[in-house]
């Protein structure tokens, strides 16, 4: 039985830092199994945070330089992590950090140059998991459903609450998934305005009151009416969501409270539209799963339709890094790692680019 030892790297739209998950994967018969063996997170310093946050506005030359530098930075973080924990790895699988995602224009870009990452870490690297799918007419997102399908099939719904919210589920023998809308991105934006990194446990939001007009305006956004497959990102937040928050005159606690109700209503609406049967369970991961007020509000909106399941904290925080490690394994063995049923591409694909460390002549 082959056991693959992989370090997964993930940086999400919430920009809370780099997640590293050292995982083992193996096959039992035709089914895959996994274990997260070691994990860690590295916060971005102020300079790198601002560079990544504003990458969408950089010139082509500046963007390419950041791609190069960030890949080098990722490689050094990976190397230090491997050495610190004395890990044996087969390769690194890196998601990178998404700077541009406009699949309707055939554009997606994940910062973190694979060759620089390989050179700095001294390890084989598999990265760039979205580009091929977008070139095939797909959304290039969400990608995590491959892990939901092959590693977590006991749950009827897998919900990820990162910067954005996305859901994955099984229908007529196919795995389907899409981005529902926002999750932590507007919440973090609001807390930044009062010099708070995030609202721990949703404590501030819990003390707030609903702002009816803001709730109405958020719920009326056109994106929610679009059919899936669909995906969204910072561009949509910046152009459609942020202006609504900025023009609403109310205390931050009320804005946070309203956004959580909005997020929960849209998620509950999406789940209920799938007509869940029996004792359906919704597995919730991503940073939003640690926001107690968000989770309670979601369960309230779902009523008795489904049970919200919150897994151990390690799994909540590192599921995405684990799944990208798994996508690397699937690419390595030549198996499908992106489903057309999820992204809307013309076909399934085994996505990712492979980089070996360059040896330099003396």
C-alpha cells in the first residue's frame, strides 16, 4: 500500500495567513483515507498582508515580481516547517494566494511561483490547480469538493466558511458545488475599520441589532439569483458588497450582526433548496466555524432541516490545506482532481503544474 506524505499550503481570501498541513494519504481498496499529522499557521507581516490584499491593483510587472517573491517566501516557510518538525515528504502541494479570479473572462491567477517555491524549499512542488479548469470553460472553483467526495462522503453537505462561503453536495450520483456568497470577508473588513483583526467568536456581532435596509440590500444582490455552477471572490465583494456597507450609517456591531444574519439566510436558503432528507448533516469548516454567533444563527435559520456539525478545531482550520495536499496526490498519480460537474468545465481534469528544484552549476 502506497502512503503519500505531502505538505499542503493554503492562503485564503480572508488573508489571515499561510496554513501548512502535513498529511498522509493512502488507499484502502478503492477508497482513499487520510490523516493530518502536523499543522501550523504563519501570519503575514503588515507589508506582505498589504501586498497580497492590493495585488489586484498592481501593474503587470509589479504583479509578476510579487508572484516571484511570494513563491520564494512560501518555499522558505515550507523548508523551515519541514526542518522544525523533521518531516519526510514526497512533495509540497500549494494553492498559492488568489489575486485575480474572473473565470467569465478566462482569468484566474494564484500568486506563489512554483519554481521559486521548489528552489527555496528544495522539494518537488505541485501547484496552480485552477488554471486548467478555467481554460476548459470552468469556474476554477470551488476545488475542495474533490476532498468532500472522496474523503468525507458520510456528510450530506460540506460547507466552508472562509472569506467566502461555498457548499458541496451529492446529487444524482454527481458531486456538485458552488460559492454561495460571502462569509468572513465582510466581517473582517468591518473589524479592520475599528482596528480589530477579527470578531472573536462573534462576540461583538452578538451585541448588535439588525439593520433592516442593509439586510434587504444585501439579500437583493444579483449574484444570489444566478444558477450554479458559479464562483465569486474579492472583486464581487469590492464592487457590490463593500459599497453597501460603506453607505450604511450604523455602529460596527450592528453591521456585523446584520451581515451574519444575511450570510446565514443565504446559506440556509441554498441548503433548503436541495430538499435534504432525513437527518441530514452539514459539516462546517473554515474560520467561520469558530464564530459561535455565526454558527448559532445558521442553525436557527436552518431550523430542523439539518444539523450543523462542527468538527475538531484542527480540522476546521486545516481542511483546505489538507485537500490541496490531496489534490497534489491525485495529480501525482494521474487521477481526476477537478470535477466538471462542480465547475461547469467541458470535462473533468487532473489539474496542477509540477516543478522540481533547479540545481545550480558552481
